[in-house]
């Protein structure tokens, strides 16, 4: 894995988990970009979005490129997607799982 992070090193550390989860669960084709923020697959929390795009060579996936970013608020029952009163992660924010 080759990685570069201009921000929080946490994103670089979880890219391998995110790419492996996407490749394992989704059959990607040229032009696809997969978005997920599922903390059970990416190792972070719901506000961290990840994008994975395959790069093809002769019709086969040669490697994947990925990008991670943090969003302040992605829905849920409280501002900022943080709540002390909800127990389930799906009530704190929108979850885009694979």
C-alpha cells in the first residue's frame, strides 16, 4: 500500500481496511466509485467518509485508489452526529454500508 495523508494520519491507517472490505463485498467495474462510512468496516466513526475507486489494466483490477474525509454532520437526531442518548450508531447519523 502506498499512502499519503495531508491531514489526520488516522485516515491513512484505515485505508487498507476500507479497501479490503470494499473489494471483498462488491464486484467493481470501470468507472465505479464506492462510498462508505460504515465504522464496522472502516475502523473509524460515521462522520468519516471513504471513497474507493478501482484502476483497471487489461480488464482486471490492478489496484484501488481511495480518499477519506471527515464530515461535520451527516444526519441523525443531534447536531454534529454525536449523541449521548442514542445507543445505536444508526440513530446518531446516516450509515452507508456495503
